[in-house]
């Protein structure tokens, strides 16, 4: 699947003009021609971190409702691999949102991830495919 995975950090940076990453993320998103995709755990993390601003949370809802960022499904078949990933990277540690993103990337063949979390995503590896391409 030709797409770019979106982590929670860039979702927040898009909506918060005071965020240090806002301009870089906006420029990056404007340059991407493939669909932007994410998973519910990353959205939950972003909503939680935006909890002090209903307008920002509402804007995130609109991003999802308009399809600017599409949500890829996770189901019971993904759970064993997500658990494996969290165990493998427990020393970082890996959180549920990252495990879900890596799992979906492996399942769908997605190599690019829009993330501000270079510390973790530069370590994570896709099964039999190697490292992610990190954006911005």
C-alpha cells in the first residue's frame, strides 16, 4: 500500500501553531501525495495530549471525518504481533500506539512514517524489510 503512516506527534503539531514542529510538519504534509494513514491508538494519544483544547480536539475530529487522515483497522489477528513488538522493544519502551503503527506498517507494506519520535522509530525495524523512512 502506498501511504504514509502518521504518529500522534505530527497530528498535534499540525493543529498547534505554537508547536516547534508546526511549520516543518505542515510543509511535509503539503509535499506528500500518497494517502496519510494512522491507527486508533495514535489518535487516542493525540486526543489525550490535546485535552486542554476543545478547538484542537474538534479539528482532529475534522481531519478524521474528512478523510485527510484515514484510519487503518486493527483486529484480534494483529494482537499477537503487537504484543511481540512491545516485548522486543521493552527497553525503549514501546507503547501501544507505536506497536499498532509498526504492526500496520508490516501488514500493509508501508515504509514511510511521519513522526517526531525519531528516538524510537529510528530503532524499530519492519520484519524482513528493515528500517522506516522517517518524515519530516
